[in-house]
């Protein structure tokens, strides 16, 4: 079975600072990878997804970007954080040929 | 665009009793997937159960089962013999078929389990 790691678990950053959140996957190859954001008390919103190395699709135009430098590594970045970037960020992976997404433990980001 | 609606913001159930969480969705697709995820206080999303739209048989996973009514676009979750550990937010989610497709989530139902 696949395991999804995310770090850091918690992050407090000032407005205007850069961001890098990392997600790595074990136990599957060629996964589809997803970044979701969850605002307090709400459901999840898809930010980016990737079907392979270097292939990134954006769902919502925003202050964030994503990259996939390796098959099982997915990175969420920002050059300058905004207050509105605060939230809970979840990485999800979908095994090759599968239709169910499994989630990592998430990163709680607070922008002050 | 697909939408998922969970009309019960909060539900409560006594330990060992049965509770049903409601979910409706809107889609023009004929084939798709539906899921229930559990989010405990740790906030990690845990897959509880999945249903493939082309299958008429309702999915079951131990104490968890669904009532899938395709024509009514309804997908409810039944939890039998509720346990304290079942207390969490429960999200209904929809996924189109295809190579890579996002999950569209409802707003969630908070389930409390009382003694």
C-alpha cells in the first residue's frame, strides 16, 4: 500500500516570505499527484495536479505554483505569501490505473 | 460542473447505534465514482468507502455501507454499531472517470458520538 509523507507539519510564515511544501509518495510508481487546500470548516479545493514528471495542471489561478521534479515528489511553492494563503494543505496520490486518492497528513500553514 | 451537497452540518449518534449521513450530487456524466472520507481531529483525510456508478450493488466496508440511488443522485453513508472513534468530519466526494480527475467535495458533516 502507498504511504504519503508531507512536511513540514506546521508552518508559520510572515506575509511576503517564500514557501515550499513537499510531498513524497512510497509504495507506488507513476502516481497522479494532487495538491488540495482546505480553509477552516470547509471542504477541499483542488489547487494543482500532475500526471507525470514536469507535468503540472493548475485548477485555480493564484499566488502558488507546483513542481514535480521526480516521479514521487510533488512540491508546492510561492515566491511571496499572502494572508489568504493560510490554510491546511493536503497532498493526495492516486496509484497508476487507480481511481481512488489517498491523502498525506497535511501541512497547516499560517501566514501572519 | 459537478456539485456535491451535504445538507447536514452536524449529526449526533449514541454509541452502538446506527446513523445515516446524506449526500446528493449533480452531474451529467453516466459513469463516475463516489467516495466517503473521514477527517478526524488530526485532519488527515481517510478513505472510508467508494462506489462505482456502474455498479448497482451498494458498497460495504465492515460497519460502513452506502445507499447509492443513481437516478436520484443520492449517496448516503450508514454507520452501524457506532464507536467513539467514528467521531469526525465526514466528506462526500465525486470523481469523474478518466486518467486524472479531481475530487469534488461536499462541505462535510460533523458526527458526534455520545455515550
